[in-house]
C-alpha cells in the first residue's frame, strides 16, 4: 500500500515539474529557432553559393588547410560553412584591351593597341588561385604580352615593323603563349588593333612605298611599250607582205577599187547634205577615190553628163543590189573636168 502511494506521489511530482518547465523549454526552442533564422539571414550569401554557367570555384577552408587544390567546384548550388570562402573564376575565353608603347631598334617610340584573348586552364585553376590569385590578368597576362612585344620590337627598325607586322605578331604570340602556359593560363590569340608610328617615320615610309609602286608602274609601262613595238613591227611586216603579194599578182588596183566602193557606200548611207563629184573613169567612183585607167589617152574628152547609173561600174551596181541600198540617183550634180 505504501508503494502504491509512493508511485502516485512520484508521478504527480513529475507532472507538476513538467508543467513548470514546459514553458521554459518552449521558450528555449523558440529562441534557438530565431537565432538560427538570424544566423541564416546574416550568413546566407556565405553558406549558399551559386556557381553560374562558364564559372568554376576554388574553396579556402579556415580549419582544414586553406586552399583545397585537389577539388574544383563546378556549376550549380554549393553549400559551405560560413567561415569558409569560395572564390569563383570565369573560365570562358575572355578579351582584354591593352595600350602601351615600345621602343624600336633606333630608339623611336611606337604605340601599340592590342587585344588579348585568354582563358585560365580549368584543371589548374586551384594552382592558379594559390600562386597568383584572382588578379592574374593584371599580374600576368598584360605584363607578359607587353614584355614580349617590347623584346621583339627592340630588334627592328620602324619601317621593318611597319612592313612585317604579320611575322612579328606570330613571333610575339608564340613567346607570350609559352610564358603564360607556365602560369596555368592559355593564350587564345593576340591581335594588334593599331600600331602608331611617329609622324616623320610614317611619312618617310609612305614616300618610300609610293616610290616603289611608281618604279613598278614604270617597269610595267616599259614592258607594255616593248610589246606594242613588237606588235607594230609584226603589223608592218604583214602589210609589207600583203602589198608584195598584191603587187606581184596584179591585184593592187582591184584592191584599191574595192576599198573605193566601200567608201562610196558609206557616203551613200550618210544623211548629211553633200555633193559628190564622180570620177571620169570606167569604175565610176567619186573623184576622191578615182584610179587611173589602164591605158589613159591624153587629151581625150570626158563623157557628157548623164544619169548617175550610167557612170557606175558593173561591180558597184552589183554591190548596191546585194546590199539593197537606195540608188544614188538622187539628182546628184555631175561635173566633168577636162584633163
């Protein structure tokens, strides 16, 4: 009976004590929850890190050895302890402009405006962060390119640089690429956007180039004139051979007669007002194209004025009929002259 009484009183005390501390426990959990919310609100950006496309992260841990070179954080949401820090790098191909001056072989300053395309080597990003840091562009990329440009330009004169820009750019690119690879940076390309020479050097180079082009032009003119002289020589030989053949065959007079007919037809085609003085020979050509007869008779009278069709030779009439030209009997005055 005493045991039952003792258990009952113990149960009552437990219930009584629970009723007393229940409010305190509830307040304690509410306090912890509020403190947790406050903690999350204050350190949210240090706990939840978003790595965007084209980026990668390197973590630094306060209590576990600093920079972790064995792990690379990829794209996506990353959850960290608030006392650790995640350094995010852009691993895409990037471009940075850079302007500087370099001295040529004779000590003249030459201005360069270059465009550098680079990209950090993703696999070596933790080592790059540990050795150089996020400012690797200003610490390595620009100085390396500038140093190699100055090193190469110092071996050439301004006019040599001006005329061999492509070769120099290739040499500079190769040297800068090798130096940046040692620093875990990949040089994608190096472009020279502008190269500014002193005004006096620029004017001298332009005069030299103009003189060279003028010399080449003169060479071309000489070659052209030589070929033209050769053409005229061949043409003269052809005319000489033609005249020799025509003269030996007795056809030279007929040849000239044919060209006279051609000229007469051209005159007939003309719409201008004109007076044509016809010849007094058997061919009936205008006086301008009249050829001497085969056997001229001194003092022979000219035939009386008559219709123009009676003055045309048979060849001229045939040619007029073939070409269907209007007959030249348009009341053309015919004036005969005595020899």
